[in-house]
C-alpha cells in the first residue's frame, strides 16, 4: 500500500493560482496565488478597462475567471454576457445566508395518525 500523501493531496486547481482578476470590459484575466493580488494590473493591458481581483462590496477574492457574482456576499461582479453572448460557466456555489432557516423549513416532521 502506498502512503504517498503528497500526490493524494495535490490540488491541480492551485497550479496556476487560487484567485484571479479580470477586466470588466473585455474579460481579460489572470490567475494568481493568494496574497499575490499586486501582480494583477489595475488597468487591462488589452483594452484599458478596469480590472478587479476582489469583490467591490465585501473584498472577498475571486476564485473563478468565469464568476459573475461574489461567492461570499452574492454581489454582482459583472454582467452575464460578453461580446453579445452568454458567459459559459458552471453554476456558482455561494454561502447561503439563510441556509439554517431553509434547512429547518425542509425538515420532515412525524405525523401522528
């Protein structure tokens, strides 16, 4: 049996960086490691648009170049279309503020007959 934990715990998504920044105008993007936001320019090198690397509302880092909303607070980061077409992406997973209340609403209760 192999006890090589280094390979088993390797996270390929971290290879290019944990976080990213992107241009709000053209979609240009760059991945970077946590704490390396200074490597992302404030102005897009392609079109000169504004580049964001964190949510303007809460400051949470952006984990996906395809993100439309903040994963922490749900604030919109950018519109859902670029160049006249939808940005193709997987559904975003957000921390639900009302998750506990919703869980309680869905619990089944025993019914006495």
